[in-house]
């Protein structure tokens, strides 16, 4: 294992209140020293991080790696490579594979495929057998096999009693249920956000009440049971209000949103582009604004990509037939960094930014939302640059400007509605357990 000295970087670690120009030394896979002006020791490789942030490794707690069963969309190897290209050192993969990751054998298979050098992969097991919402999975055995949480993501746990039992059972093993909050009766086969735009396009609408009703249910259960729950892919301002209200009462709730909900709106569906079909759907500018505010005030804990790669044939079709999901690992940091960039928006040249100087001071909180808080939410290793800890580190250039070109993605999934957008921010490299991986 090579030893490294990362020179001239801006060390940002809110977990230790660090924000300074300094060097960082890696030896035997561990962080061993952080200080300005460190001298090179014989045998060290030097990495020049001038102009870059050096942060705790980014962690994405919501991705779909598709393996086993859907390797034509993505596999564990390609997903890990995409994660590294996006600046992530660890990801948590959802259970909607084939076979479903609802037993220890499938979890062990995922762990074996993700063994060795590279981005860390933490499996999330199915809460119910076959994601059918009828019978609890063997959470104890899956926890022992390495599951870090449980979720039927891709489908909601429709029956309230089953959700209650799942939360209670997961709690016995110190695990959380991740809620895909969506009442499918209210969704009623909706294809995009319900409103004037859906009516104008003649596309069946998906009411925001479908999300908010189940979020209210699951937060009420968390309060009643005194157990935690994590709310996935929050997309509406009403959802933010509900989470803020219950958190204010001391309920053990955490929540995530995705980059596409922060900057993407229902207008992206106007060209009937299947790449804009996602579940829950893209909403309105007012929802984007509420989500941004929710991040800034701590209502929403973290940002996760909900990376959902699909084969191009599943997207290049009629909107109503297109598979739901956006491939997001390689664009997450760039989209969020652009939104909060102190250089301002790219309104004139096809990109996006916040346009609100009050947000610019929040830019470095990206490290909280994409590293520290994800680790805290699911109790994962990482989220810190503490001396003596494994060297899981992201080196990020916040000022690098580039255009999103889906065909150049490392991921097998090229499906994004943001192709052609100019963004700012890119990973130069990551270190995982002290091993260098080029971004």
C-alpha cells in the first residue's frame, strides 16, 4: 500500500470544525497527520490538491446498483466506478434486485462482488419478502450479513400495520427503516407532477398528496413507537413542512432529498423526454425552494442521488412507457455545488445556479449533507478526517467547469434530463482506505 501526502488543499471537515489550508498525510491506509507545510517523507507519493477541497469521503446512502439480475442496466463494478468518478467513497445499495435482496444469501453475494479495492458498498435489505409488503424479511440474519438498513424502496410499504411491525423489528437490530413514502392509490398511475403542466401536456398527474400522506403516517408511527425512521427522496414543500413539524416535537426522523429535486422542475417533462420521468416526479420551483430551505435549516439531513440507471431503450420511448429514474452518481456533487456556488448561476448559458447570494455562504455545508450526515443517519463509518481513522477522502475541485455529457458517464446508465447543462465542480480523485482512485 502506497503512502501519500496531499499538499496545498483546503481541508474541510465540519465534524472537527476544520476549514483551513493544510496538508494531509496518509500512511498504511490511515490519516496520520494534518497540518500546514508538511515535509515529504521518503517513499511518499505527493498529490497536489491546489485549488481543491480535501474532505471526508462523500457517502451516497441511496443508489441502485442493479446487481444481481439487472446487470444490463448497471452492475456493482460499473456502479462503484461511477461512484468514484462522482467523488464518493461509499454507497448504500437498495434491495430491488432480482432476486430481491431479502435474505442473507443475496446480501452475502453483494458483499462478495464488492470485496477488494474500490468504493465501499453497504447493502440495504428489503423490509418485506419480495418487496410485496406482506411478510417481514429475516432482518436479523441480514443484519449479521452486513445490512445497514431496510427498505422496500421502489415500492412503499402500503399497509400501516406492516410498516409498524417493520420499524419495530428493524429496531431490535439497531437498524432503521427507509421509507419510500408514496400512496399508490393516490398516485393512480400518475406519470408526472399533477398540475397545470401535466394538464397542458395531457399526461396523467401524480398528486403531491400521495407522498405527503405516507410521510405523515410514518412520522406519526415514529412518534408513537419512539423509533427512528428515515424518509427517502423528499420532493414537496408539504413534505418538508411535515418533517420540520415532527422533528420539532422530538421525533427521531431523518430525511434526504436528491439533486434533481433541488434544481429540476416539471418543465423538464415538456418535451416528453423519458429521461425526466422519475419517481417521485419532478415538482415546481416552489418545491425546489422549500427543499433548499429545508437543507439549510436542518429539516432535511442529507443529499442522496437515488442513482437509478436504466438501459437507453427503456428511456428512448414514449413518456408513459419510460422507466422511472435518473442516473445521478456522476453529477450529484456538481449539481449541488453549482446551486450553491459563490460564482453565481449560469442562467445565460444553459446551466443552473442558486441566483441567491444568501445561499453562497452555505456552499461548504455540502460536506455535511453529502458526507457527515449520511454517515450519521445510517451509523456508517466515515464522515470525518480524524487522525487515526481510515483514509476515506474526497478531493474535489469546486471551480472546475464542465458540461454534462451523458454518453461519457462511467455508469452504464446514461439517463439524465440534465444533458448539455454547464456545471461547476468535479472530483479529481478519491482515496478509499488510503488507496488512490482517479476521479
